[in-house]
């Protein structure tokens, strides 16, 4: 322990003497959180609207006004034909074509039924789906108002459909969202971004730090000293393990104060899970360091691993939306399990029993990868 204590002192001094590394550990993650938390959004703020109004009535103008008044739809143009509207969609002058057919108002007055057509640019399926939900909710809401004004039992206006209209009954649907009632995307994204920042400290800095020792030749010097490999690995990893936990604490405080992210669960559970996860992250960095000879090589390999981890973590897209084979592969992704733990504890107030399974997976993953990394390190530096 005395030897490890001296190694820890040496590592901490070496880390804090390097201004670039200090910035990477503390300053860069805060900047990344500010940028990513505002840029990585599922909210559709502005949709270009192209109007084809064949009816030119009070109702058709009111529908356009309702959409533009929501501030989510910006009218970028109008035309008398769908051909011109299709060209606007193709040229990206609009993302939504709203076609208001002839006799729309007359049909509403006479039969109580009317329909409009919405054509979306669905290149980005997720954004198109969200914009479609916004538009349909606005138009349907206006239709219900018309139904109340025109006659007690008429139906509501809605998007065009080939389905037969078989009734005039209405349902009072009341929706309530649990865990994130304001539907704030930052409450969902920021816990995942915190996992990314901890991963960068745990994996990237570990791999680069040991690779630098190889480049400078100090690793060979340490190998001929009485310092054992276990002591050397402990001296290398414990400082970054503790810094990772400190950074998580700073990030949680920053997220709560700046973004208002709730902390409904037990913080001790969050840090306990982070301690387990950091063992796995550090093991990945140590494993990479045994395979490379330079810092540049370490950076390339770590970036490749992180990209795969993040894309299959459920941070940006749900894991359940992936193909079955990809879902099975994702089960071996420690980032996915820690992201699920963070969101469950912070947003839902989950307890130990609720996150026991991902915790066990993290513990098993860390044990296997860490053991493999230590053995490979011993072989490569013997």
C-alpha cells in the first residue's frame, strides 16, 4: 500500500501539471454538456409549411392561421396547384404541404364532415412523425371547435383518410405523462450525456495516459523497478476512477442547477453504479493500451469503440427499435446499461431492486474485461 500511495501521488501530480489534460477532464465536459444538451433534441421547433388552398374560405384560412400561430409551422409559400407544392417539397422550401380541398367549408356545414390532406417530407422519419402529430393535434382541435359551433353531433375535421367514416361519436381523451410531465427532452438526454462524459474520462484518458508512458519510455523504466504490475495498474487507474466520480458529481450538480434535471432517486445508488461502470470503462482503456504503441493509435481505437457504444446505447434511439440481432448485441454494451440506470434513478426514482439486473451486468462485464486487460498487459510488458 505504501508503494501504491507513492504511485498515486505521482499520478495526481502528473495529471494536474498537464494543463491540457486538466481541461479535458473538467472544462471540456462542461462545454460538451452545454452544447449537446441543447443540440441533441427530439423537439421539432420549425416546420416549413406550403399551402394549397382550393377552398379559399373562412375555415381554410382559419386552419392555416391555427398552424402558424402555434409557432411550430412557418408558412414558406403557397400555390394553386399540387405540382408547384411538390416542387417546393423537393427543393426543401417546405417540409409540409397542407392541401385544403374545394368545398371544405360547404361540406362541414352540410354534412358535418371535412378532410384535409397533409404531405410530409419523411426523409427524417422521426422528425416527420413528430411534426405530423403536432399538425394533426392542431387541426383536430380546431375541428372540435367547429363541431361544437355548427351542430351538437357533427364530426370533426381531420387529415384525409381512405377509411370509411362510420359515426359521429366523440371521445374525451385526457393524456398525462409520468416521470417527465413537461415532455422536456433535456430531462431525457442529459443523464445519457453524463454517461458519455464519464466514459470519455474512464476509457479515453486511461488508454492515452498509458500509451504516453510507452512513448516516453517511462513504462519500461517502471517495469525494471520493484513495483509490481498490480501496483502499477492500481496507481494508474485509481486516480482516473476517483476523478470520474468527481466529474459525475459536478455534472449532476450542473445539470440540476442549469437544466433543472430532477434527482428523484438515491444519489448513493447513482454513484455506486458509476463506481461499477468506471471499472468497466477503465478496463476498456487498459485493454486498448495493451494493443497500441502510441497515443494517436489509442485515440483512433477508442473513438471507434465509443462510436459503436453510443449508437447502440439507446442514448439517441431506443434499443427496442433496433433489429433483434442488434438488441442482443446491445446487451453486451455497458454504456446502454448505465444509461438505463441513470435515467431510471434520476427520472423515475428507481431503487436498488429496480436496477439490480443492469448493475449485475456491469459488475460481470467489468470483472471479465478487467481480468482480460490485466492478463494481456502482463504478457505485452513482460
